[in-house]
């Protein structure tokens, strides 16, 4: 039986794969594993355990949040429903509100019909694999549930939660002055923010404006159905056009739950997560805040980033794909910055997980502080030509064991030598294999990727 938890929680088609019953059972199982709720039966209100629930703007989030909260409350936890709030907002609030756990209902950058549930432990950290396995093991089991005064309540507090989070974000680049006035470090910076009609539609524009930026906002009118639709980090075309049309200094694009951020320079060129990490890593090194002068990246990060950082005296440590694995390595080595090419950037000085709005604020701050344009800053981190092809409808788990596929990978790797590389990666959230090639020229990268993708499609077809 395949594992229920993927690289980013439980995810699937809402009301088909991810049902209200499953959400209810997940809430019930999570309180058993993360809080040992049975021990709280009969406790007084001041001793009760609490959980926090937030969600993105998908219409299915309504019934899933209700079901998840019901499962937690039935297990004896008082639940704070923070409403629509970015995933990193739930992580932050879990760390500061003295709750036992947090939960987010979101499918991030996936299409609107999908949804997902992921948990944060006390302190705001994503769960390790072992803890998710424990939740899955007790899912749907009967146990001695609390009764009477032992059952939990569900309260709603969207405004307080959102304001606490925005205050935290702005303070990352603009700590309050001694007289309690708010500095405006981004004053004079004209920026376009594409909120993907997602969870940061209120948070990001407000945080950027409070930091002093002149913000032009697009795709911040969620209706439950338009999240990520031709918008945000997966569809940046509108943002690129708007930056050029308004003569903005730059633009930022978020995904549905705002745990990632990509950028656009003044000419409408994309600035990816690798380049953003490079800019922020150099800035932290210069300020003495880059622990061990090391940036944590994944196997998907471009070879160009690593070469540029090496010339700057910055080391890289590589992990498997997934911001949870980046964070695990950061905690293990005591590192302060890491992330993914996709735009997940973890800044441990201020966050326990990838935070797109925080990334946007710190990137904007570096543009202003350096006196350089985003285009100039990004140019210091040139990217080798890279091609990525998603091969759907295949047995993704066989990608690392099929002899023909592995022989093709070895052949293409020898062909590229030190001038590039290839990578096959089963998706953690979708039924497909990602095929990536880097090479000295775009033509070569395209050719290598096309050949490998054909082998994968032929050999692993379902």
C-alpha cells in the first residue's frame, strides 16, 4: 500500500482522494500522535491543548477545514481557525502562540480542484517522516476519546492571526524604532506583486506597503476557483508584462499558499529561486549572518549557482528535492539559509519554513540597500541552460530501478561530462517523473532531455 504522506503532506483531488472523512480522521490521528490528547480528558480550560488551522483560498478548503477541526476537537484539542493565511503564517503562529500543532489545508501550486493537508509540530517545524508514519498508522482506529468537558472547542480568529504574521514579516527588514514608529526601508521602490489569487492576497501587499514600497497588486481577488489560474509563480507572464508596462523596478510572484516566491527584473526577465538564493546568501555573508558561509540547496539547483557562489567564498550543501529536506540539513548543520530553485527559500533567522512574502521583502530590501537593480544583482548568478520535462502517466517509482532508464542516464551523463548533468526525479505530489538536463548550450540541454524523456515514457508507461 503506497504511503499516504508525500513530500508535502497528504495531497489529492478534493472530495475524491481527499475527502471530509479523511480530513476528520487525520485530525483525530494527529492529536493522538502530536499531542497525546487522551491525557487531557477532564482537564480544566486553562490546561487544555490547542491546535491552529489555516488554509488557502480553494473552495474545498471550507469543508476540509471544518472536518479537520472537528477531528481535532473530538480528540480533545481546542482549535483556532485562522482562516485564509499563507502556509508560513501557520508555521510562524504555531511557534509563537504556544499551540501543540498547526495544520494547513492547501495544495500549494497545484490546480484548484486539488487540495492537501500538512502538519506542523510545536515550534512551527514540518513533521519528520517517522512522525507522519505514526499518524498514518493510527488513522481510523478506535481509541478512548474524551467526553463531556474533555472535548474541544473551535474558535475563529482571522484578524488577530493575520496581523501578528504581518507584524513579524515587516519587522524582518524594518524593526520598530525606539519611539515605536515603523521605518520605511523600501520607500521609493515601485514593485508589482502577483498574489496568484491565493493565501497571501492580503498579507503580501500590506506587508510591502508597510515597509514603504509603492505596490501595484495583481491577481489578489480570490473567489475560491481562480487560485493559481494563469497567475502567480507558475504563470508569470502577466507579471512580466505589468512590470514593463508600469516601469516598475521589479515584480514578485507567489504560489497559492505563498511558501515560494519568484521575481521579475525591470526588463521583465525572470529571476528564479537559485538567483534569489544567491543574492540573499551573498548579502548574509557580507553582514556576517551566513552560518559557516554555506547555502543549502537541492539537486535541482543550477550548476551555475554553485560555481558563482564558489567564486564568492560561499559553500553549498546539497539535499534531495523538498524544502523539508533542506530544513533538516539546515538544522543538522546549523545553517541559516537554504532553499530550492522553485522559489522556496528558508531564512532561519526569521522562519521555520519557506516563506514567499518574507523572501520578497528581503529581496526588495537588498535591491534598495545595494543601490543596484535586480537585473544587476541577478547577473552575478548566471544559469547554465537547463531543460525540464514532466513525463506523465508512468510508474514513477521505477525511475530509479529500471535498467534501460538507468543505462540511458549513464550514457547521457558521460556525453555531458563536466559541462552539464542530468537528473530524473519522481514527483512527490503528482503521478509523473521529472527529467532535467543542464548543458553548455540550450540546444544540447533540449536534445538530452528529449532523449531521456522518451526512454522514460517508453519504459515506464502504465
